[in-house]
C-alpha cells in the first residue's frame, strides 16, 4: 500500500513543477519592453527593448540606438 501513495505524491510534485515552469516562462516573455524604434521620441523614463535587452531613457532622445548609447554618461541605461 505504500507504493501507490509514493507514486501519487510523485505525480503531484511533477505536475506542480510543470506548472511553475510554464508560469515562469510566460512572465519572462512579458517582461520585455516595447521594441526600440529610431523614429520614436523617448523622454526620461521611456522604455525600449533592443536585441533582447531592456533599456530606459535618462532624458529626451530620438534615433540614438540603446546598444551604442548606453552607459554612465549616455542617454540610455
């Protein structure tokens, strides 16, 4: 009688792990900011995603690629 209880517990744990995995995958996809656009105007706090990396504008900017204009003294963080 002990074996069915162990199998039932294993099934419950396996189902729970699958649910957690699917939930974490969905929230990872939702965490990306909108795709950066060279024609868009971004003000301080504006958010954009470029090549899978999220950036936030420190001040007004337009047509400054986040990948090449991010750093301590650049417009993107």
